[in-house]
C-alpha cells in the first residue's frame, strides 16, 4: 500500500515516540509528531490492510533520502483522518 503526504512549513517532527500523518491541510507548531499533511491514504484500504497483516514495513521517502521502519499493526485501527505510528506498546 502506498500513499503520499506533503510537507508544511510547521513540520517539526520532534516527538521521539510518535509519527503521525494527517489528512489536515494545515499544521500548527504544536503538532510536533506530525511529519506530513494532506495524507492521501484510503481509510477503507488501510483498514483492510491492517486486518490482513499483523506486521508491516514502512518506508518514508523524500527525494533521495529514505528511512525504513518495521511495525506491528493495530487491528483496532479505525481512524479515517490520521495514521499514527508509535514506538512502544501503546496502541495507535
């Protein structure tokens, strides 16, 4: 599954345990875990993906830069507006 996110002048990505993608088209400086706005994920397809996959590989690409993470999915995921990745055992 692939989807695009977009940058914003207020992206700070300072939170050490959380990464969030939001469908919002604006970001305040308080959203320190948000790394991208205007997320183009399809919530129905994402829910289906989570239902069928207990783990996933997440690749973030910006130009020539790429970072890869591996994650356990949350089978209770139901948010149609944001996708959150957390380091630790807290379900997102």
